[in-house]
């Protein structure tokens, strides 16, 4: 894992200059103040009352200095009630639980709020011995059916204890409502790691809206995309040269990260469903790539043998949307088809609207902030209770990922947010939670 981040950190410094020289991306200048929901100088995963705290000497289960949260999701209920989810995958030993929620009692505490395990500590306490529980949650996604989808790596410290799995929890009852185990042929044990999860619910089927979901997962070290059709209970794997790192960009011995993100065109009334696309980029690449979603969704095309002609046609359907001349890391799309991406090491967030040219006229730097936009490992567009999109990011001190020095009082992780409209219209950031706090 460290290698992945080492390569980013090195590349970032390197490519920022290149991008400016290229003129591909405007130099980011306008500082944007995000709303800070929570921040940590020290992240502690405590156990709820009634559970015995692991002894600090039990480094296999408890090593607080090793915690690296990577993903975030903000769930809005009615009246602005909210919960904030974090994943802290077990990339090393010592992580007591890998899926956490900010404790209700601390939901308005900005500095060092307490976390509690989700849905309960029992789900996390087997450390790879019970594959029906959670071994290492790495990514989450909240869909339109009040479900929290979770991808579980099945690994601890790069050892594959259990098969990776996809889980869905009902956010009203916090009960497991769906589980799918990824077949052995679709991942490489100890290698495959999952850096993006997107879920698409089809609301057009009356009565079956919530059983009709498609799930997309990026595997950046195995260089593939896993697609899961919930209704059919079937998944398949898609591979393509664009899912591999750009060899020219990859410094020796570091960085071999391919497909890092997955975003899908929103369902829009004014657009043909057949025009929806799936967007992705490899971490070690300047290119944004897309493929028609209806092809990705067609299991037949990826599971049955194809003649050479069909293979060629399929290959041609992968289109380079454009080159940004710089690397970006996490990516998310809003319900209007704006694709946001955090530029590596340049403290900037860019936005691009699908259907426009992917060039310097249409790639906009919508935020710049060296204190808040640091190393963005998780980026989400979450719908608030007013049905507006809010952008949330988990931003970390990059030194943590390369084993660098971090001072005791430094902010290590922060969760920052901004209304999507505020970003696009260059207004001060506001989110519903913030309004409540000030009220
Ligand atoms: C914070 O949690 C409490 C329950 O402890 C809840 O009543 C309140 O609405 C929450 N506030 C927000 C802004 O979510
Ligand atoms: C394994 O974990 C699941 C989920 O937490 C739980 O329901 C089940 O009872 C556990 N099985 C054993 C044998 O502990
Ligand atoms: C999937 O692709 C196959 C092969 O091209 C085609 O015959 C079939 O109609 C497609 N299925 C759907 C649901 O589009």
C-alpha cells in the first residue's frame, strides 16, 4: 500500500510544474474555504461500552498510530440529522475496526470526535476468522434506497483471509440486507485492492426499484473493473489497456496503479439512457477514459467467448475523453454530470461537465486550498435533505502515507465539504450541517 502512495507523492511535485508549463490546466489560484465537518490530530478507534478494550500491547489488533482512513460518506436524514462514515481498511495490523461512524454524541464536535464501529463491534472482532463479518472495509457508497454499500477487501496486512465481498446495510435499521462474494476468478488474492465503488439504482421498474442495482468497483492493482448485477446475482470483470498505468509516467520501482476511479453519468430526463457513460482514469495516467454504460452492463459481452471482430469493436468503444496533462486522484460525479477530481499534490479540485470538450477551456479549477485540499483519498457527492448535492472529501496529511514526519499537533485527517452549486458558481461554501450548527 505504501508504494502506491509513495509513487503519488513523488509524482505530484513533479507534475504540477509540468501541467502549468503545458498550460493544460490553469494554475489554481482562487482560495476556497471549505466547511470543516471534523478533523483529527489524533484518530482513536475506541470500543463501545461493554467491550473489553484490546491491550495496547496487542499490536495485531490495536496500534493507533497505524490508522489510515481512506473513505468518507455523509448520510443525511430528515431535518438535517446526519451521520458520517469512515473506512479505515486493515492495510496493516492493529486496526480495531475498518468501518466507523462518528459517534452521535460528537456529531458537532469538530476536533477529534470519537468514532464507533459500524454496524457494531461484533462485525469486526474476528480479524479474518469469520468471513461472514467484515474483515477490511475499504470503500462505501450511499444509494438512493437508503443503503450503505460496502466493499470488503478480505485482507489484513495484505494477507487474503476471506474473499472480497460487497455488502449493503439498511441505513434505517443498520441491518445487513445484501451480500455478494466476489468469485475467485475476478480478483487476485493479496493484490487486488479496491479504490472506488459506484452504485446505480434503476428507478424505472415499479416495485423493484431497489432490487435493480448495478455496482461498479475499480481494482487499481489488478487493472480491472468489477461489475455486479444485484438482481441477477452475477458479476463479471472487464479489463482494458486504459485501466493500466501509463508506463512512461511510472518511475522505476514505484507506482503501478491503474484504474483508480469509477463514475457514471447521472440519469437525466433530458438525456438518452443509451448515452450514459462510465468514466474512469488510472492513477498513473493523464487520461480520462469512458465507455458506454449499456455495454459495461451487458454480461454477455464480457463473459461469453467473442470473435475477433466483436472484440475489436468492443475495444473501440473505450474512448479517451481527453488528457489533463496532470494526474488526479479521487473522482466523483454530481447529478448534473459534473465530474470532480482532486489534482495530486496541487491542492486543487477541478470540475468538468460531461458532453463538453475535455480541454483547458472546459476543465475548471473550482477550488484551491493548500491547508484543506491535501491528499484526498475519498471524494463523494452526497445528497442532503433539501435534495441538493454536496461534495465531501477526506483529506489527509500526505506524509502519513509515505512514512514522513508528522508533528503531534498537526491535523492528520479532515472531512471537508462544500455545496456543489457553491463550487460551480464560485460562492462561499455552505452545507446543511453547517447551517444547523450556526442556528
Ligand atoms: C446529532 O446526534 C443527535 C443524537 O445524539 C441527534 O439528535 C441530532 O439531530 C444530531 N445532529 C445532527 C446535526 O445530525
Ligand atoms: C460471523 O459474523 C456474523 C456477522 O457479524 C455473525 O452473524 C455470525 O454469528 C458470526 N459467526 C460466528 C461463527 O461467530
Ligand atoms: C448484450 O449483447 C449481446 C451481444 O451483442 C446482444 O445480443 C444482447 O441483445 C445485449 N443485451 C442487452 C440487454 O442489451
